C-alpha cells in the first residue's frame, strides 16, 4: 500500500515547548483560580468540585471551598471570603470557562462581559484567561497535590460531607502553607483593602437592567414583577431599573441606587433550562432525583401488580 501510494504515514505531532514564566514579585499581585472536579470523599459523599485560589508569588493557598459544581455564585462566595480576609488582588488568572470568558460573543447580548467579569471590573480586578492549562500550571499542580493529600486528610479526619470539610479547610490551608509556601521576592503586599464603596452584596450578584412598562411591570427569569410605589405611576414609566439576584435567589430592584418595593404578578410555567457545558454531567446526574413518583402513582401500581409469565417451551420438549 505504501509502494502504490494508497497509504501515507500521518504527520507526527510536534511537541510544543512552553516558556517558563517567572513568579510575580509581590504577594497578591496575581491569583490563579480553578475548579477541580474529583471524588474528594471517596464515595462517602457525592462527587463535587473544589475551588482553589493560589497566589502566584508564594504558592500559598489563599482560598478553598467545596461546591457542587463550578457556578457563578460558587466563585462569588469563595471570592467574597478571600476579599474579606486579604483584600482585593491585582489580577485573577483563570481558564476560559464560561464563568470567566464569553466564549460565544456573537449570540450573547450585552457588553461582552460575563457576570463574574463584570463584578470583578466593578472591584477593579482584571481577569486574565489562559489559553492552555500549562500557562496556569501552579494551580493545576496544586490540584494534583490536593487530590492526593487532601483526600487522605479528609478520610483521617472522618469528614464525609462538603459542609464539614468547608469548616475544617482553614486548618488544612494553614498547615499546607506552613510547609510548602515560599517567600516572595518583594515584601510589598499587593492587596488593596475594601473601600466603603465596594458593596459586595450589590456587586457579587447577578445584575441586569429592565425598563418598566406603563403599568410598572417588568419580566425577569420567566416571572412578571410589578412595582409598588406611593409616587405617581407616570413618574416611573419607561424608567431603567436594576434587578439584583443573590445566591439564595432573592430579588432586589434598584432605581437610582434606591430599592423599590415589588410583588410577583405572575409566574410562567417551567420551561427548558440552559446549562453550561461543564455543568451537563452534574445536571444529568441529578435529573433522575428531581422528581419521585408518589406511592399511589399508577406507574408504581402497574409494576407491583405485574405477574411474571413463564416462557412457553417449544413443541416436542418437556
């Protein structure tokens, strides 16, 4: 086949050589963030994801949190805990997950920012997205180390749930940093303290704008809300209101940074749900547990009353 030209050897893939990048000089100048999906509890609890924040200059673990899977609110809760402990870093270094990077800008309306990017922009923090896992190798190697060491520590501590693990993680982080963190080249701390203008409750949340109709209603996530106000209705017609949604699903409506009273006018029936690509496995895993038939459901009675039938032997056999 080679002589006749019917088969040609495939071109060998050239190995890419990645240039080493020097660590940042100051603590808090660059924080690498990533989520590691793994069976952390070795079957004692459902598979979950560990969010890891690693300082580039020292290799310190500055924040860790167990969540069901990578979500916007999961990173917001972890980032809030980190900000309240250390302050605001210079930059975040992440992959191109849909939480950090707008992968389909042509079909996504808005200003070209994801919700997490918008929140970090309001806090003055830049997000840098890596093109390859090797580019953010410190957090990737930390994930591999944690999958070995942290899993064993959870077993020895007798911890079997993410809630118990989140309460114990500060102890593990302190011991890990004592053993493996290094000293930065500069003694300057690049973290910036939170200012009174950094209202995390109004920043680390979903934020969208709505235009009020003539009867002071607006639609948000398959529900129609109506504003309740003592001022004349014509004063708020066609006004731009900001809708905030926190991790608990609570809605806040702001007009000129002042909250407005409202009520749910009507709720549309549940429709198809848009799921990010990395969350498909989690949603499919829990789809079977979303609804359990009642004990008197006809589907159960049909199974309980069904009697097995014996196969009829062919003629001439006993």
